[in-house]
C-alpha cells in the first residue's frame, strides 16, 4: 500500500527473513520519508517477503534477493544489516567501501575494543579500523555522534534496557559501582526465528528459566557503556531469563545507594536526565513498567524505587526487544543520521492488549 | 505526539475505557486526517486516558469526561460509540438529534428487525425509527449505503469473519443453505475488559472451551446478512469458542456444495468476489489463514477448500477481533462516510510476532 | 522413588524420548502394579531419561537403550511402542513374534484395511496378517476384545475425542450420517517434540490456524469406527486446528438430528451410553467441557446440545491429548489386557490450574 | 474414585475454593494414608466441590460446608487451613483448642515476632501465645520441630524458593550478608482465584511486571529464616514479578562471595547440604532450573554459579508455587507430623509439558 519513492530516502534491509528484519519492514513501510528499495535473504532469494511473513501480504510486494553489495549500492543509500554477527562484519565493510550509510543491528561493531570482541565472540575482528569509526547507536547517550556517523552499531536488546536504567544513577554517582546487578527477562522473539528444542512451543510455554548466567555476550556491551559514563571500569552481574511471551524485555536493576536518597529525589533525577527524550517515559513514583505497555512501540518505560530498608536503588525498565531493543532504535538512528525528525515513523501507539 | 487539528475531522470516542475504545484511539491518533477531540468514560471522568491505558502515555494527553451529547456536539463532528448495548441506543439517538455522524460499535442498530433485537437482547428497542436509518457497516457488502449513512451499525466481531467467509458462497449459490455450520474461535479481548472468573488468567490459560452454543447473540446478525445475500431466510449453526490468546478470531465454515466444484474454481470465485477489496486477502489454494498474520491490521484473510470426499466447502477466515472485528472497521466506515481514502489510517502492517 | 518390582508387571517403553513416551513414564512410574524395566531411544541410547526429561530427575534412574527386541523380551512382558508410524510396524511384529504383549501408540495397526493404510499413509503395510489380530484400543467401544488382545492399536488423539462424542448419536441413529462435521482444536504437544518453524514459540503463541483441512490422517480412523457403529460406510468432515496451549483437544461435533429431540433427551441418552464408563464424564445439560478440566487426567468430558433452531446436534468433547488421547489410554488398555482394575494408575485428579 | 477410610488419617481442608485448596485436594485425594472427611467454603457451603473445580468431577463427591470448628473436630484429626491471613488466625486458635493438629497455609503464624506481623500485615496478632508454639514448616530447616508440632505455619511460596536457595550459602558463611538480592518471578496462580483487572487474561498475557518492590510481605519471612541461619539480623532486597504462566516460581539470588570459591566447590557444598533431602534436586554445575520441570511436583530444583568476574554467587531455584510453595509442602509437613514416610502422596512425577 506504500506510495512512490520520489523524495524519499532509499533504504535496504539485508537479512530480512528474521524477526528483526520483519520488524524493520513493518516500521519502514509506514515511514513517511523512507522507501524500501531492496531486501535480501540468502536462503529465500527470489521469494516474495510476504511468503516468509504473511502479515506483509498486500502490504509490500518486495522480493528477496541474494546479498550483493554493489547491487545494493545502486538501489539504496542507507542499509540496515539484520545479519548474524561475524557475517555482518564484512557486509558492513563492503557497504561502507561503497559509500553507503550503514546501521548494523548485529553485535559486530558494538564493542570498541577488538580484544574484547574476540574474547566474548570467539572470533578475531577483521575490521578494527572500521570499528574505530562505528558509533554505538543509543541516542540517549550518543545523539551527537550518531548524527554524524556513517556506521551505527545498533545496541543489543538487553543492553538498551539495562543502560537506560543505569545511566542516570551512574552519571549522578548515586550507586556503588561494584554493587550492580541486572536481572533481565525476555520474550522469545529475542532468540530469533530458527527453530530449536529450547524454543519449541511446549518447552517454553508454562516454563521459565535463567540462561547463560555470567556468560551472556551482552554483558561486556553493558559494561562498556556504563564504564564510559562512570569514567572508570565497571564490572556487573547480568542474568538473562526466557519468559513465555513473544516480545518484551523487563530489566530489574539493583545497586547500593552511595548516599542518602529517597524515591522522590531519585525520580526527579531520572526525570531531569530524560526530560528531552522522546522515547523514554519515566513513570511517577510508585508506578512500575510492564512490557505490555511498550509492545510494538519504541518507548522505554522506567520505574524507580529507593529502598531505605536495604539502602538499595531498584530500577525497572521495559522495552519491546524488537522495537527499542532492535529495529525501532535502528530507525531512530537512521532518523538522526539523515536529519529527519527523530520520532518520524515511530509515533504510532503500541498495541495493547 | 499528534500534531494540530487544522483541516482534520474532529472525532470523539464515547466509552473509551474498554478494549475497543483503546483500539480506536490507537488507530485514530495515527490517522492523518483525523483529530480526536473528546473521549468519555463514566467511571473514569477526569482521568487522563493514559492512566487507564499506559501504552498511550506520551502519545496523547486526552482526558476522559462524562458523556454529555451537547458538549460532544460542540467538539466533534463524528462520534464513535464504544458503549455496551442498550446504553448505546439512547446515546446514538441523542447524537443524531444533534446532527452528528455516528459509528456505533455496539449491537444496538445491527438487527434491522426490532422484534429480533428484542428476542435476542431481551430489551425492547427504543428507537425503531432511527433503526430504519442505520446501515450495517460491512463495507464489502454495503459500501454504497455506508458512504451516505449518518448512523453506522458497526458489525460484531464474529459476524465480520463469518459473513466475509460465506458471502461469495451464498452470492454464487454454491452451497446448500440448510447445511451451514460456523465454528469460530476467539481471543479473550473479545470478552471485554471487565474482570470475571471466566477470564481470570489461570482459568483461561491452558484452557479451551465452547460457550453459548446455539444461543450467542451474534447468530441473528450473521443470519440477517446471509439471508439478505441469499434472498431467503437462512438459519445456521454458530458456535463460539474461547482461546488462550489476546486477539484474533478464526472462523471455520462448512457447507454442502450445491454442485460439482473444486478448490481451484472455488478460489477463483473468491478472488473475483473480493478483487477490489483493500482489506480482504484471499490466500492461494492450499494455504489457510492464521490469526497471527492479521494481528493489529484491518485485514481479513481467507482460505478455501472444496472437499471432494464429503462434498463440502470449507472456508477459513481470520481477523483481528479488535481491528477488522471492531475498531479498524469502524475507522474504515468513517473513511467511507467522510469520502476519505478507504484505507487511510489503516495501511500499517500488522504486528508479527 | 519407585519401590521394587516383585509381583509387578514388567513393562518397556520403546521410543521414550517424545512427549507420549515421557507421559507413559509419568503414569507408569506411579502405577502400583507395574515396573518399567526398559526404555529405548535410538538417538539417546546410553543417556539417563532424566537428561531428556529433567522433570523425571530423582523420580527414575532409567537409562535409554537402543531398541533390540530380544533384549526387551528378556526384561519385559508388555511393551508400549511410542514410535513414529512405519517404524512401529516392524517393531510390533518382532515383539509379537517373541510373544510379548504390545500396545502400539502409532497409527500402524489402527486401520483394519491395509489398502486404506496405504492410501493415507503412503506406505504399503508390511504385516497385514498381524493387522488382522490387532484390536483398536478404545475401551468404551471394544473393551471385551481388548481384554483378550495381544496387540493393541492405541487410538489417535483426535479420533478418541471425536469417536466418543459421536458414538451415542450413531448407535442410537440420532443424526443423519451424511451431515457430520468434526471441528477439533489441539494443543501443540500433539505435534510432537521435534522442533520446526511451525511450532517455534513466537509462531504459535498468539496464533491460531486450521491445518491439513480434508486431508488429516486421523480422518479414516474416525470414519472406520463410526462406520462400524453405524453398520454402513460413513464419510465425514474433520478439521484440526492448532491452539497456543500445551495440552488438550476440544472437538466440536455437528450433525443434523434425524428426528425430534431436545437437549434433555440427548443428555439422557449419553448418560445411559456411558453410565459404566470410568473415564467419560457426561456434563449436565447446559454445561460444556473445557480442556483445562481434563489436563493430566484420563477423562473425556462431554457436553451436548440439541439446537431446535437448526435441527442440529452439537456435541463437545474434551480430552488431554497426551493422556486419554495417547498414554493414559494406553495404560487403560494395558490394565484391561492384564486383568487389572481398569482405573489402576489413572485415578489421580488432573492438574488445575 | 478414592476408597474407604479405615486406618487412614482423617483430614479437613478449610477454605477449599481457592487454588491452594484445590491443590490440597488433588494431592490428598491420591494420598494412600489419608482420607479427606470435610471441606469448607463460606461462599459455597452446600455445593459439591466439583462444581467449583470441575477437574474433580467423579474424583470426589465432597460437598463444601460452612466452617464450624466443633463440627470439623468430630470429622477430622488434622486440618489444613487455606484461608486468607487474619481469618486464619482465629480458625487455627479454635481448632487447636479442640485439640486438632493444624497446618496453616496462611501467613498468620509464620513471623515469630508479633510486632513484625503487625508492621507488615497491619493487623495486631490476636494469639501471640499460640504463635509461640507454631513451627515454621520448612522441613529442610526445621524437620525435627515439625515432627513434634501441633501447629505448622506453612511457608509462603516466594520464601520457600528464596530460603532454599540461600540456606547453604548462609550456613557456610559464603556470602556477604549485606549483599543479598532475591529476584523472583511467579506464575499467576500465586495471586489467588479472585478476579481482578491486574489478573484479567489480556492484561497478563504478553505482559511482565515487577510489583510491590521493597514492600512485599514475604520479605520479613525470608529475612527471619535467613537471620536465624546467619545468627544475626539480615536485611535483603526482594522483588517479585508476575509472569504470564499458571504455575511456578523462579528465584534468581545474588550475593557477594565472602571468599574465593568456584562453581564446583559451591555445587559440592549445596549437594552436601541437601544430600538427604527427598525434594531438593541440586543440578550439576552448568545446569539451571526451569519451572516447567517442577510443575505439579514437590521438588525444588537448584542451580548454582560462582561468577569469578564479579565475585558474586548466583543461585537459581525453581518450585511449583502451589506444590512445594504451598499445598505439597503442607502435605510434606503433615507426613512429618504424623510419622508417615515424608514423601508419601508426593512421589508422582510432575507434568511435562
């Protein structure tokens, strides 16, 4: 149902058959300033995207092609990479060589230290030089660099919720840096679209588990950004959990308060920190977020509590892992890179229930 | 995040605290040609709608007011009624007296025969005269009357899926009129937002049941429209079921084939019948709809099968009960009444997963 | 936690790594007259079953072995086959040759006509002679033959619910045999434990679809038993659906009433038909079953309605697809074959919520 | 289906219409040494329990009566109280006066300090004398006192999972007592059977939230038991969450390691601590629990991790909130009080999937 492309930014989605690819299309096809001119999928080259995503039937007649950087370069000016890590590395490099702007939704350009990448991802980074030019695409922290960037490392889903919950505390030195615990709970779409026993419906439904305790690859990403904010190296505990729902990440964050405070003051500080942010909603004291309220939207909802009994700050954040945690944030980054209104294409209310 | 109102149609949502009210707001707040200028809720008068629907926080700062027809008439030109039946009757009457266009999402003006209304709803209809002027708002069948109507009786959720699945069969006299069975399965949002033991989470989750067998009030509504199409009175079996999911209605429809046919010919006939319809997607032979593919969108997906073994036509339709089954269709009707593009505000892809 | 084996029947479960295998173990390990002495799994030979089914940790220390008929014959007297069809055929044959009693949960010995088997399962039946001796293990219809049988063809999940809902109608010639429609809705465990995109959590959750319309292999099985009851060949429509829940099948069954009747009389007839059945619960007039009420139990709940408007009988049945629809019924058959109390090991209440 | 009562302990369930009452019946009706001779419900006096819990149809024909202590005393020797707090207080007192053994599933006798009870429950405790005689019914910590007790305060669901995860750490002084965070996630049955908007299906499904942060009443209960083990007052952070599933609590527990250790040593210590416990399963290093594996069983599964990066111990526990978190543990306590085998009636495998 999308109109013609005159005057619109031409974009491509590379790796369009997974959930983040599908979500990019949902958002971009309704974006007033964008046209999607190419989509790729190695496995499904030649097939209409609507055969992979029947909800897109009659919404778009885009057909998947195999990834060919120079072919893409002819059709598009900005490319979203929704590829697995390692694979994305080279794709970003090729596209950048051809002068294209790139928003990479994989982890490949998120860790600025290639040694850290090698340690956690067990692959040597092939493009350390390009890595130097990548900008970590969390607008609430790096808006100015994003505006000027040509390669965005779009944040991971867990890091987005964790960092947004911690940033005001860290920036204001409100908590003991050695005391941070991030306990996150995610819907299953975060695990991708490839079938596996662990994500087979009867194994997940009515189930709940923690996984990759102490070893999840999003840990160094959270620590990198928190350390930057703190001005010193921060090590923290991060535990992801799998919850029987499609979308959403709730992160419950704990830290020992560095001084006396109460919920009201903590709340005021969060409000101040995020006062100009279009996609962060700091809830009133006494209210806490629910992932259902951000489903389908680019919002991050935040609730805060200063526990006088334990001397601990508790912050809860909720995002839609496929929107603010992936494709929505990618579009927000694109808007910034292109000088569009930051909320363009992202203004629609979420879907409840 | 909605812009200003100049040049936009001013609309009001009366009864905005239920799921169809919330869904109307989700759609209308993103509609380019509409402004929502008033919303009402008796229980929540004075409260911002975002306190009832936190997903609307920072999306709108509309505040509920008590329903007062003349106050509404000053603010809006077209009113959506998302009230319970019986209550809606008088509200529609008052608003029409004040010259407003009305789209009534309740059942009050759907049955053209007031005796039938009294029999199934156990209330005498108070405004039979107005009933005469109401148009049943299923655009696929009544588009021309809708364009000229001032009062639309927006179809029920089950009837929308049932009628769209049956219409091509009936119109083409393909099935024996005495043989029709409609077996429908609905998500729980169809039951409304009032808590009740039957819809308490642990009672519904991992449960599945039929209810109101042979007695559901949507039965005469389906029969009215099918009889109109058939040119004779049709009586059919309709069984609703409650499924542990939020949204969606899948209707599986059976009828004895009146003559020889096969799936290909049946499919061709459906394609022909719906060839100009923006919101009906007839799936290729061999494919059948899934409610997940229409979630959040105004589409009705249809799959057909001619069973040579049993001589029976089987048609399956899928809608989102809150969109094509309620609020989306209401907006589609508004578009027609106002001469807007019929798909305006309804073009966005649905949400999957 | 199970005691020693003296005086207990020695049983083996062949194919223990799937859901029906796991459910057999849940039931058998708590059966007072049975010991499980061997379990097999080709893929998991050498592994403790608790590594495949962690809910069995500390409940049993059984270890999977590869299937070897003569090894099994030394350890067990009765074998449950929870293998895929085709594979089960030869296993049953080998075990019977060794004199073992066999309860086959696959489809291989259900259709008494090998030509029908070949048509629907696209494999020639290799043991038509043995097929002649197999008994269809629906105790409500074939209790006496089951008691004397050495090879039981345990019914399919859908057929169990469908046949139990139809039998009293057919036996009493209450409905027109050409008018039968069976609309069934199943939880996802019925699709087995092998991961596939169609059963990946985010694809199923908040989804609902019909599948294999007119072509599901359980159709001839239902027709075989209904034809036997009717004394003539019956062809019927059967449509399975996939519902986002783990367990349960609800079948809604329609047929034109052959004569005048009402719900009270219909109910009385069902009560009479099932009056001695320990696992069939005919609900009072006006009540209808919910799969949540049979979860984990061997019950089949039935509700009936005679619709005077349409002249149609509507019957709804609910079973747990893994219990009465598979493993519980298999144990019920074992009890009958061994002369145990038919309800032994199956008396525990189901689990709600 | 339950046999006669000779030689069996006569028990009553007071407050049988809620989920813990229903679960007590599920377990007790299958307990070889117990007969249920009376059940009460104020709202449903005179009604068969199967009309409230249709899964119990044909399993029991028990009828609810109004609560009358002396009537109960004539019929039963041991009473389970499944009443709300405050209400349970007096009921326990009356029944004890009549010489009955009582297992109270409410919170009324859990906090040994009546001032603490008054602070958290906002009611003055009316029976401080009786409170002195109550034993906190966590067998893993208080088995000997339970054997001799006449009044058991059955632990709360969250405390059961939290305390069992912390006990070995505390007893062995492995963690810094000021550093404890318990992040718990519960299914919805924990919220009881009374309908409320917060537990209405479409509000919960596809939702996830924290609630009562820093203020949940189970906090002092956890602290009481941990303080006892520590030999000093411990204050800790406890955050409950609501997860879209029926049953299960997963608790993720964090504490700073007091000295050097690794996962292997931590695991060995947990194994040693629980080596004689029939209902605690310490998983091998590298494995973590999932609530699906304890569904319907009395097990508590525990996984441990010593995080060398952060110097933090992470322990994850999983229970079924209605079994080990309520009714199963109540039966375990009854077994101990009566000198039965502790596992009697609780040996059956859980239900998966």
